[in-house]
C-alpha cells in the first residue's frame, strides 16, 4: 500500500461514531479525512463539537481538533480522495437511512454500514468476516442491479447482540456438528442504546426485560448470515431455528448471552467442542487483517468467567469470550458468552469488514 486509504465517518458525534474515530486514528491502512454529522454540528470543528461530549475511555484525539464537520447530506464538500464511508448515522426512519446509504454508493463510495437499515435488503450482504465472507460475491450483482459506479456499493454488519455467540456456532457447523436450534437470552449493555440510554436515569441501577426490535434481530439476522447467495439475492437459511429473549442491564459496555444449543443429529462431546473453539480460525486470521483477533474465540475455564469488567477487551475487544460450557437437560449443551458490543459488535466489526473488502480486491484500483 503506497498510501493510506482515505475514509469518512458518518454519525461521528454519536457513541459508535466516536468508537470508529478512536479505532481509526492509528489504523495502519485507513486515514480519517472526513467526519459528517447533523446539520446542527456541521461547519464546526471536531474539538468544538466533541471536546465535552467525548465518551470513550481513550484520550481525546487532539490530532483532528481542527477537522471541520460536514453535514451528512452535503455531498459537494466530501474530500475528493475519500474512498470508504463508515456509517453509524441512523435517521428518523429506516427508509431515509437506506436511501442515504445508497446515495453514497451511487456517488462511488464503498459504504460499510453499522445501521440496521439495509441488513434485510436482499442484495446487501450482512457480514461477520469469520463466517460469511463468501457473501461478498453479491456486491457485483448489487452494483449492476442498481447501476452503481465501480467502487459504489453497500455492505452491512450484523446486530451487536448476535456477535457475542455466533462465531461459536459457526465453528461447530464448520466442524460437521450442525446446530439446528438455539435458545438465547441476551443481557445487553447500555452503550448498545447509545449516549441517550447511558445518560437516562431510568436505566441506571435497573434491569429492563425488553429492548425494542432486539429479539426479532437476534432471531432473524443469523438466518441471513448462514444463508446463501442465489441468483441476485441472499436466501436465508432454513436449517436453523432461534428463540431469543433480550434485556438491558446496567453496565456500560459488554453484551452477554446465555446460549442453549441443539444439534441436527451428531452431538459433540464437551471436550470436542472445546477443542474446536480453541483452534477456530477463519479468513480474517489467515489474511492477518489488522483488526482481526488472533483467536476469535477465547474460552475461560473459571466458573465465574467471562465477566464484563475483566474480559470485554480480550484481544483488542475483538474476541468472543466463552465460559461455563456444559451439557443441558433440555437442549444438548449450554454456555455463557460475552463480547464488546461497540468494538466487536459495532465499529471494530465494521472496520474488519472494510479490511476484508480491501484484501479481497473489492476496492478497485487501490
């Protein structure tokens, strides 16, 4: 790479946007040259808008103090050298967010979206790089169908809740032990709902057994991820059934899940599952992508692990931590899992997707 790939971050003032910025500042391949936000923030410097709103534990990024924020609807002010657009910008309704993402693609930008707007658009791949990198083949069909220019396309990443356990399922499936039923209860951190939820006193010292839309996402998104590209769309898997119950818990970061699995026919021994998980590697590890964890799954043998305060930053916050694997009296096996929801589950996961796009030559002439 002769020079770094120039990138833009949409929704850069929000929680996930700030995570994007913190992770991209010292990235070996990518360089932030543009940050876009609402019209209210546009025209102001990064420091002016965010100095008193910086929610990330890392130091405030002084090196971009003077970067002037752009209105997300202003296409004329985008620097000419921007090639990738990372977006965490959720508009007032999903249709408008979809349209915005496609407008950026139509202007020739490679859009990697953290929003839910296009996850169920049938020609937009929803990628967890370790699991379904093969779905990227639909990009060419998306471009042709929508008449996008050479580097214009939209790729989505999945909901943060399923990232805490889905690679564990993929590891078993790829080893010949096919999971056909999942019962999962998620305990999701406040940061998953954004800055407003973190600051809302109703969520502090409280547990709320409902998150709007989360159970539907948890039950359905894996079916697309484990699906297949057929004709000009992605067909969801018919071999998996998921039942989910999602709750919001009063911690800042870290989505946990209690997961029960049933296998199609052949049930692995506990020792076999542990061996599979501890040796699981996939495309991001083989390609040595900068954001990829060395081992996507970290198993912890202590009875009281994983814990959010101890384990969410395992392997740069990109590893899924698992513990308490045992046989189940109703299903076949059960376990407890944990991931960092705003790193692995959001910005870090999206950056990993962009790295994969680059290494697999989906970004032309770079």
